[in-house]
């Protein structure tokens, strides 16, 4: 699997743990090993999984590589919203996401909404009676770096 995954190493969290254990039987599906193979040439140090984390074919740090369907942008989702609800819905979304600045990071695609965040925002629209055409501006499948 690791040979077919194409991603930008900068997507990994700064404190991400890489693995270099060539003998691990789980390496082809493990995100720690996959990222270890994709480290850019200018990165010369960082966190690593030690080979003794592997016991009887099982690793203490094994993290199955999986993708998550993320979203960004709020223009489309507000298309059918009545003017009288826009301010209240936007305020609730900003409160949920952590404020005005963070809202615009998600709106402009600088940050991506995880599926559970998408659902929470859709639930806000549902609370106001909006159930149809609740689509974000864009979607992207990204590697899920959550442990």
C-alpha cells in the first residue's frame, strides 16, 4: 500500500512519529512507516519509532493508514438559507469552530473540516429547518493522521 500513497509530507503533524523498521510485517499499511519513507531531503531529525516497539509481529505504534473525506467553504451551504437565519447560523458555526478567524480558515480551505465537524455544522442547519442541499464548497480526501 505504501508505494501507492501520494501525499505531501507537510500534511503530517509537526510532532508526527516516523518509522524506519524495514523488517516490520505491518509496514506496508502503517502510516508511521509510510511517512518515514516520504521524508523530504531537508528534514534531518525528528521523532521515531524504535525497532524494539515490535513484539511478536505486533507493534505498539501501529497506525493503519486510512483516508478521511474532509470539506471546506461555506458559500454553497448558505445558498438556500433565509436572510433572517444567516447571522444566527454563522454565529453558531463560529462558536463551534472557535471564533471568527478560525471560521475563515475553514471557509477559505486553509483548514479542512473533518466528517464529525461537517455533521455538527449540518446539524446546526437542520435545527433551523434546512435539510436539503447542504453541501460545502469543496471536498478532499486526506490521510487521517489522528491516532
